């Protein structure tokens, strides 16, 4: 057995290909290739007959293997994420977007790559609020986001009844979202929140919060996603397709808010590219923060 030591944190743990694979995928490397590299690292350590290695030695060897595979940019990203983890800077990732754009799938993949254990959906937050608040008090909480307008009499002007009802629901759910964020900020733990209720302008973000709006292009893409999702859940594709025009209108509204507040908009065509785009953006912004910290 190979034991990995971290002199700085005084930790001794058995070498794990799975942990190293996840660390490599942080750099945007395909999980299959990352596993191959992790295996190569383990093989070389075994051939050297090393029983005790440091995390720094693992880092250097992994970096060299990435270069050997011609993954120069990934090697640089690998070094960055290793440095970032040592700084223990807590981050919060928020993924907004209309129903069916793939937010939960993206959140799961990001959580795996970043080693984040807490992934929360705004539907879960809304469900908790439903148990506490009676329908007579906040009827919009007890219906779908694209049907909230039917139970709300809003005096807001400038938007359609659909969007006014949706905004009303967002405003209420945002109270619960803000509570989750405040707890995360206070405790300093990493978390990912995803859901249709994450609309720019309704959530107060700190410097280590990273918000993105996920989109898909049009009716055909939504249709394909709803049918695919129905294969693995109890959510009927026909129910959502019946309300596709409302969903598209909500997407346009969220995108408009994202543009207004300078929130990145990512068209989710392929999961790997979407996740890599988010990871790249987070890395660039964190690098700016780290550089500023070093200068200070």
C-alpha cells in the first residue's frame, strides 16, 4: 500500500486512483483519460517501490504525466486547482435557467469535479416553504412556476401576467435561497444551488459566488430534453410540452435579467463543453482574486 502524506496538514492517507482522477478532471480532462493518468501515476510509484510519498510528489508526477500526454493547458489548470484547494477559499455556484435546460445534470457534474457535497435545488427549498406556509398566504408557492400567474393578482406593470406571476414566486423562493446562502457564507462551506428561481437581481452574491444562466435554443431542443428526462423520472414530457410557450417566455425573461446584471449565459448544447466553460470562467475569476490577494 502506498501512503500519501501531507506535511502541512499532517495527514496520512492511502493513495487513491479515484481521488486523483477527480483531481485531474478539475483541469477539464475527460474522466477516462484522467483515470488512465491516475493509473500511470500509481504504476510509476509502484515501480519505484515507494511506500510513502508526499502530496507534492504526487502533484509533480501528475503534472508531468499531463505534459507527456500533450495536455499542456490542462496541466496548468491542474496546478491552479491544487493551489486553490490549499487556500481553502469557499465557493458557491448558482445555476439558473428555465425548466428542462439541464441545470441539475450540470450541477451534479460540477459537484463531482470540485468535490462539493452540497447540491441543493430551489424546488427543494420551495417544497420546504410549502410545508411551512399555507396556500392561502402564498398561493404561488403551491403551483408550477409557469402557472403561478393564475393564482396571483399582481399590480406590477411592464411584463405579461405569466412573468408577473413567475416574478412573484421567484421573490418568495429567493427568501429561502438567501437563507441557504447566508448559512454557506457563515460556515464557509462549498455549495451548488440550481433551479429556475435563481434569477439575477433577486439574489445577493458575495465575491466567491459564481452565478450562471443556462439556456437551450428552442422548442425542438426542449422537446428532446423533456422526453429524455422522462425516461429517468416521473415527470411527464407531455405535461411540460403542453406549456412550452410559457417555458420559452420565462427563459427569455431570465436571459434578459442575466444581460442586465452581467451574469454569464451558457447555451447547453453538450454537457462536457458546458461544464468546462463554467470551470474555465470560475478559474479565471478566482485567479484574479488570488493575484489581488498576493499583491496586497
